[in-house]
């Protein structure tokens, strides 16, 4: 396996085609403003406005109430009438089962056709809700006062990009009065459900985004992006270690190796085996104590020889074992070979987390020599 393959397989992401996206981004907008045209938050990229892809209800329910920008850029100045309370975990492991309770206190009545939404960003693979089998995973309940009937709505809606996915309930019968409370329970265990399945990749600040549509001609009431508490999603149990030798064809420098404890889903593992041994052939060259949710580096003191070879990494019990990418003389005389990824996504666009985290992942987990962020211009903002 070469370094590029290691980076691809080692990158947490929801789509297979997105596995080239290390640890993913959300901040460095200043450098992007110098490189691409930035559209105001309340405008839609002309190409997509013509195509009709991003239209109401949620992206542009009012001029200053876009679910894409509300609360993130100080654009949502409307006073919120509805309040939402979250009771649940603040930290989860990737793909972990959990239970969470969301209590909506309505600021205005909801008529038939009105909706309550808990949205997630389009990159999340958080599980889909179900209301049919209370003993199975992902069972979701909603309070049903007398005369009220809810139905499960759309799980995915591209019109509210980038908050495309989520859990939506539509009021089918009756009217919910202002001041009443509506409670939604994800992974309701009262009838045997084991819980709701978390997304399978790490994220520093995962958010649910709450919104209420009262029905009729009224606007959506959309909570700011950071209204509900952030949930930190960490890696799961370590099943492998990925070893990457940096700059494998350089002759003068000694070899440095990056070690990434990895869970089943390609994340940096949260539960690690402790100490691992690094071997050059049968010769130990160092020991490294792995820490939860962290990568490690080891300066081995090894120099390139006349032939290509690999480094072996193993836990003391042999349960975790890996070989590095090959290193040795460059096949191109007078030149070195370098590995990198020039198409990475972040929380600015089709990924998660900050640019800083992405670059740290590229350098310390994937062992790359270079990386770059390539966000879509219509999703960047001036903030």
C-alpha cells in the first residue's frame, strides 16, 4: 500500500468518493476570500438560482432567516418565539448507540401541514429514523396530545442545503397550541429500542439544527447553528495501526514514521492498545505509547539503503499489526517523490471540522507531504 492509498483508506468520511478528505474543515475563510468570488449569505449562486436547486422552504424562508447562514454569521436577527431543550450525551463514539431528548416549547401554534425538524448537515451519515418497530435501532417517538396526529416526514431534502438530512415530523391532524411542549426522543428505550445510531466518523462539534414551520403562509422559525449543544464524536475501538514513512525517497535524512491507531470506520481510534513496537526487519527501532484519539510520530534513525523496504509495527500481544509504505532510493535520478492530496473538503463545504484539523490530519495521520482545501465557491461566505 502506498502513502496515497493509506491516506484514502484512513480518512473518515461519509461518501466513498470523499475518502480523499482527511479530517475536514471549518474556518480559514480569509485565504479563500482572496482566491474566489464570495457571494453574500442571503444570495444564491446564480448558477443554482437558475437551476432552482436551492429554493424555499428552509434555505431562504425569509430574507434574513436562512438555515444555511442563520446564527453563523449574525444574520438572523429575528427574535425566537420557540425554545428547544436538549438532554443527551455531549460526547459519542463513532457509530455508538445513544438516546437524546429534544423538548420544543412552541412560541406559536402549529396547524396541519406544519413541521418540526431536527436537521443534520448533508455530510453526516447519522442513521435514518423509524417509527414502526419500537424494539429496533433508531426508533423515534414524538408526544401526541389528544386529537393530534404526526407523521414522519422527509429524511433528506436538498432544498435546505447544507442541512439536507434530518428527522422531520409533519402535523397530519389537529392543532398544537402556542405554549405547549412537543418532545422528540431519539432512540426511545421504553419499549426495547437499543438506541439511535451515531454517525460513523469523527467530528469535533456535531450539531443538530432545530426548526419549526407553523404551517400556512408563515415562515420557518430556525434556530441558530450553535443553539443546541455541540456533540463531540470520537473514534471507536482500535482495530489496526496505519504506518506511514515520511518522504520515503530522501537519502540524506533519517526516516520519521507516522502512526495512526485506526478504528473500523477509518477514524483515529478512541480506544487504543497502548504500547506498540516498531521494527526494521527483525530489529526493534523504538517503542511508542499510543494515546486515545491521537496520532504519534517516531524518529527511527533509519536511513535509506540500496533497496526498498518497509517498517513493521505491532502491539505486544500481536493483535494489532501493520506494515508501512515502502521507502528507498528514488526511481527518478536526482529527484525525490512526494505524496499529497490536493482535493480536500472541510466544514466550509462537503466535509467536517476545521482547516487546521484537516492539515494536522494530513501531516500527522496520513503522513502526507502536502495537502490543499478545495471548497465549492458557492458555499463559501464572507465571514
